[in-house]
C-alpha cells in the first residue's frame, strides 16, 4: 500500500514537472510584432516578382556623416534599424527618420537616398527579395 502511494506521488510529481517544462517552453517564446504593412515607404502596394525568388539578408553599417548616393531598388527591400538613426529622403516627396527598433519597407523603383543622423553609426539588417542573381540597387546616373 505504501509502495502504491509513493508511486502515485512520484507520478504526480513527474506530471507536475512535465507541466512546468511545457509552461517554460511556452513562455520561452515571445513574439513581438515590429511592423505590419501593405504599402511601401512611398505609399505604393507591396508586390513581389513572379517566379523563383532569392532572399538575401545582409548587415549594413553606415558611418556617422555618411550619405548614400541617390538610388532605387527594382524589387522589394526591407530593413530593420539595429542601431542609430537613418534619414531617408524620397526624391519626389518628403523624408523620414528611422530609429533603432523601426522597420523600413523601402520604396520600389523610386529614387531616394539615405543619410545617417547623429554621431552613432547606423546598423541595418537588410532583406532583399528578388529574382536570383539580379542587382537589387541601381544608382542614379550622374546628370550633366
């Protein structure tokens, strides 16, 4: 009888430990949505090319005082600001400053440039979605 009671207690303890392990697993995964959008920074719908896509993730680091040349992206590009502040100026509209923790849904086929703001380097996680092997950034040709 004593042995049966001990087995029942051990079984209950095992179930209790199993339940707390399951709770730990569930609480170990925290999802924080940082962006949800259907439009790019220029207000256009987000679209992807048809057919096979290549996804490339890169870390970009821009020194304080850096200004990128005016350029455009023929395909969708996303950036997450890991550090610093980045000002993005659209050629045909306004500008916006993106800060650490913000998500950028870049404009497609629209001229723009970016520049760092302040004394801290800007670090970006950049994700491109494009047909395999194509250029994802086109610099604006020099104008005479």
